[in-house]
């Protein structure tokens, strides 16, 4: 399904210092994806501009972090839907077999 944490330690065009990126990531996590989305929506500047989300950081880094969260959310929803479809089909098959058994039992007893 993907990584459980944002890969802040990988090379980034926004910042090279891993400690600084870790602090940015912690600030973003404490703010939450929906609030970060709102903040980013209010700032019409480019990806290299600086924004304040708990602390000053590159807007592009926050956008990259939010895109990572969105991918994880989509992966979780996809897995959930797959399981939901599987169990719905399973229940439909079982219900059909029970109905078939009831019809066969009725026919056996009445004819």
C-alpha cells in the first residue's frame, strides 16, 4: 500500500537538510492534511515560495506532502472497496444458494 511515513529523507528540490525536512513534516502532520489543503488553496504563489504551516517552509514541499497523503488515502479506499465488493459477492452467492435450497426443499415436499 505504500510507505507509512512521508519519505522526508529522500532528496528534494525544496530543501537538502534532512533535519529541516523532518521538522517541516512534523509541522505538516500536526496541522493535518485538510488544514494544509486549505492553507495551500489560499496562497496563489508558486511552488518555490515560502508559506507558514506551523513554521516557514517551501510551498512545494507542503504540496508534495499533501499529494503523498492523497495517494495513501486513495490506496486505502481502493483496498476497502475491493474488500467490500468481495464480501458483497460472497453474501449474494450464499443467499442464492440458501434460496435455491429452499426452493428445492419446497419442490421435494410438494411434488
